[in-house]
């Protein structure tokens, strides 16, 4: 049996692109403007088509690279941002372009992964960040499970205390928590210097 590393998103890529709103883009843009320097290198993990998150960051002058496990979504990212580096690979397996980044964002991704893959991804992100680098990700603060509306697959948040513990193990610490207009929760973590 073949494992779908896109967590079902390759199968519903067209529907996802059509349904994806600009939810969260203003929050990500504000976070980047407040904490990063123009032209900083940011990796968008689970970038999808790049709209709206990479689009907002690139529009503000940041150097964005995209990673997505869905062939259809990374193709859309490449069409939308032909000059941006991109990789078709699962985030938890990614080599992160064999480089270090000033920041990473993972919006709407972490909770799609199994607990093991979430832990693996957090360590990989920490390894890919420069000292002092920032990581913004979205996940419910409470520990919970639900079915993804588009794929029907199980999603799960490990919960704020567990994310804090795992991040600390990776050399990251949460410095901020935010919510967007729809009540989605975001954590801002910084890598120790």
C-alpha cells in the first residue's frame, strides 16, 4: 500500500485552491513585518499554491521558498511564483533545500500530520532555522481531534503544552500566540542563539 504523503491534498488540490481564502494572510504579513527584516529568507512549509501566504510575504519583499507534498499544489506554486525555489516533498522528510532560513511558516499543516510526523517536522524546522530564527505555525491550542473538511482524514492538535515541550526539546521557545479573525490559533517560536 502506498502512503499518501500529501495527506489527501493531492487528490483534492483543485478544490483546495478554489476554496482557499485569504484567512491568516494578514496575520502572517503582520508577524513578518514586526519580526523579520526585508529580504529575509522564509520557507513556507506546506505552501500549497502559495496563495495567500507566500503571496503576501513575497509582496512584502521577503525571499520565500515553498515545500509541499502534493504534486498538483507545488505545480500551482511554481506557476504562481516561478522565481521562488520550490520542492515537491513531504515536510517531515524535507531537506529544506540544504540551507538555513531566517524564518519558517507552516499554516494549516502541522495538525494534518500524525503525532510522530509532527515531532519529526518540529525538529527538522529547528535544524533548518538560523540561530534567532522564527517559526510561525498554526494549530489549536487545546488538544483535540477532528476530520479535515476537504479530505475527511483525521487531524489532531497535540495541544499547547505538548507543543511547548517539543519545541523546547528542539531548542525553540514560544514567544507569542495569536488568533486570526476566524479564531485560528498561531504560535510564534524562536530558536535559541
